[in-house]
C-alpha cells in the first residue's frame, strides 16, 4: 500500500475516533435538561433560577471556545478533544456531589467547556483534511454523530431521574466522559508547523463580551426588565465588542478571525443559523417546563420529546451531507427553514390536554429542519478558510452558534416567565412560539444571500488539484 493510501487511512481512522468520542460527550451534555426541575427542587429554588444554571453552561460553551480554537491551531486538535473529555468528567462529578447550588453551576460550566472543545472538532478536521464529496459526507456524518448522542441523552437521563435520582444521571455522564477520553487517545497526532502567539487581549475581551451578553437575560429574569439591573451588562457587552474589534484588527494571528468573518460564505450562513438556533434551543427549554410543570408529566416524557428533536436533527444532517453536492446550498437551507417553521407553528396551537403524539411530531419537524441545513452552514463556513486557521474559523462559527442557543434558552425562559405572570401558562407557550416565528422570518430575509454552490464541495477533486484548493495539510503535515 502506498504512502498516500496509508495517510488517507490514518485520516479516516482519526475522523471515526473523533466522531465516536464526540457521540459520548454530546450524549453527556444532553442529559441535564430533564433533571433541571428536580435539581431546583433539591435546593428549594424557583424555575427562574434555571437561568443561572443555563448561564454557567453557556459561559463554558462560548467563553473559552476561541481559546480552544487557538490551542487546536497551535498544538493540534488532539489536545483540544482530550481537554473536552477531562472537563466532562470533572464537571459531571462536581454537579453530582454538589453541596450548594453554586457548586452545581460551576459543574455545569465545566461541562460547557467540554462541549465547546468537542462540538466543532469533527468539522475542523474535515475542513482541514478532506475535499469534495468526502468533505460533505464527513460534515454530515459528524453532525449526525454529535446529535444522535443527544437523542438518547434526555431519555436516559429522564429514566435515571425517575427510577433513581438526578445525581445518578451525572455520575453516568462522568463515566461517558471517561469513554470519550479513551477514544480520543487513539486519534492520530498532527504536527503543527508553526505555533501562534496567544492573543491575550482578544481572549479577555471575548470573555467580557460574552459575560455581558449572557447575563442580560439573567438579570432581566431575576430583577425584571423595569429594574434596569441588566443595563450594566449591556454596557459591558457594547464596550467589550468595540475594544475587541479594535484589538483584533491589529493582531497578526487574532483569536477571532474577523477578516474571514466578513466573508459572505461565513457571515450569511452563520447569521441564519443564529436566528434558527435561537428558536431551536428556546423551544426545547420551553417544552421542558410546559410538559413537567404545566401538564404535570414525568421527566421521561420530556426525554422522549427531546429524543424526537435530536433524532430528527441527526437523521436529517446525515442525509443532507450525502446529497449536498447534488443540490444547491440555497435550496437545502430554505427547505430546512420551512420544515423548522412548520414545527413551531404547531406549537402555536397547544393546549393543556395536547397529546404526546402531537408534541412528538412538532418536535420531530423542528429537529429535521435544523438538521437539514446544518451541513450546508458548516460546509460554507470552512469553504474559503485557510487550513492554517481552520480551528480558529470553525470554533469562531461554533461560539456564535452556541451563544445563539444559550441566548435562545435564556430568552425562552424569560419570555415564559413574563407571559405566564398572568397565570395563563398555556398562553405563555403560544406567545413564546410567536416570538420564535419572528426569528424565522428574519432568517428567511438572508436566504437570497446564500451562494448556490459551496467551494470545496460543489467542485470535482480534479479541479481542486488544478486550482490548488487541496488542503496543504494533506501535502505537508505529518501524522503520527
């Protein structure tokens, strides 16, 4: 077997180990939601405190993702995914054995860091080492793997919570984190040609920016919008954003690749994903409290409904990745948005006696819609990125999407609390669903800006070789 074939085998083997390890980590990350009401009851807290739990998870998922992208480009992706496995174990054990609510929040923060390390890893790997049809299939496959893990997480967690207790579900995720570490250990190590200097100022302003933005809904929920307690957070966000742009423009190797962010192949699909993910994440948290607190059903029921979302996302992402080369990017994304909106429209008609089947179908449509467009978004994001900055680019995209999901979850909780203040909890669900429909309309406005073709996918491999689009990593980097 020649050297090129051996290298190709090594690349494919590494991708499989990353994907299977990511399955266990993302499964672990998806288990906490059905346990939320029980965790709050443990500390005699109201549902409003779930916003603080969500904040801890959100800061972990978003605040350190740019740093992880820099580590990947400077020391190799293997270091990043091992960090993800370790933090999943530590975070899960902190939550399981927490003696106070704030220790629990810290554990969720560590679990968030784990997700931040793992979620973009397969996309960065595929963008760096694969081209053409192989890249499209790999992106769809990885999206399916990380989502299929989330399919079983809520169901397993709901069953553990109902049969044992919520602490047991986090001991379970610590074990899964250990399995992830074992798989990541077999990923080939890629030598990095030149390490980048850490953009310390960029890291500081990124964390400040995200903390400011993420605490806005937290303070609104805790003190009310009329209190003005959220205004300092808004000022921190705006100030940090201005300083970040100023600092990053002067950096040779910025923590966030703002130059590439301005590329249409990055900012247009990312903007659409932001508005869709605001609703995607928000509707799942909304559903949790509606089914358990309003309809009075068990945590296992929430788990099965969450399974419908993630299963639909996983299957649709896998299929989308395989047909992405045959259809236009705009057609696939538009179809996904329409399917997603049909699921949200169904939620506008829920009542206190709405059946499980009705909710299951609505959640399936929500998942299918998001899953169908995800590979296209990722394919466009990496399409014109430099291979030397692939981790920074993919982690930049993911931090924006994760921020949108965390904001969506927080906004949904805040909206539900505001709309249910009158005592009409069912009406609160309907009104919040209409807010999500507003996000969908905004996303559709950007759809005409999506290019029809995706460089690196809608191109033959022969053409890629002729135009020097083949990743340099395939030509110059050594894989141990």
